[in-house]
């Protein structure tokens, strides 16, 4: 027998949603930032500064790599903004969907939603948002696939789990 709408956890309060948003944005920015930084340094032989200059390059173009610390800081700020933006999108999903709230009431539901939401974010960002901003298509190679898989635990999970406790209370 399928659960009814009345079996869904109540919509979290505004305060709970705001708390979840702050937690999700900060946690996602830090966790994903560490993941991306480790990849840049240990797998790709680059630097953390260059990573975030590359993020700033989405807005500034190729001259961002010559901008030093200011462009790296701009890239870091952009990274946090994107983390909060996607956390805000998920907040809306939690608020509007009883089904999502039901899924977030169990650990397996949290894992399943994260496994879908994180890669979804990467697909939208890498195949739509960034190409529109930089005016060139995405190169889908090994690094793209690593990011796709990595977005489940390092982006999706911090966002989804930040709202799970709120959704199930």
C-alpha cells in the first residue's frame, strides 16, 4: 500500500528551512571545495589558486589566470554562491514536495536523492550554465566523468543531508 500524503512529514518551518539552507550552502561549498582542490593538486598537478581562478574565468575569461589572489578569491566567492544557489533550489523542493520530504525521512532515501541531485547539478552547470557564460561547448572527458560521479557524495549529499533532519522532524 502506497503512503498517503498525510504520511509525509510536515513542511519544515521557515526557521528550519533557513537553518538548513545555511548549513547546506556552507557544508557543500567546503566539502566540494576540498574535493575539487584535492583533485586539482593531487590528480591534475595544479594548484588551489588556479582552480578558483578557473572558476572566476567563467565570468572574467582567460585573463583570470593572470589575476593572482584577487581572481582566486572571486572564484572562491562564486563557488560559495553556486553552493548556496543549488541549496536554495533544493530548499524549494523540500518545501513544495511531500514526496521529497518522505524520501528524506530515511537514510536510504537521503542517499538516493543525493545520488540523483548531485549529478543533476553537474549536468546542468557543465552542459548549460557554463557553456552559455563562456560561449563554448563542454569537453566531456575523464575529468567531466569524475566530476559527475563526485557530485553525488561531495555536492548532493551535503545539500540533501542538511535538509533531511528538518524534513523528518
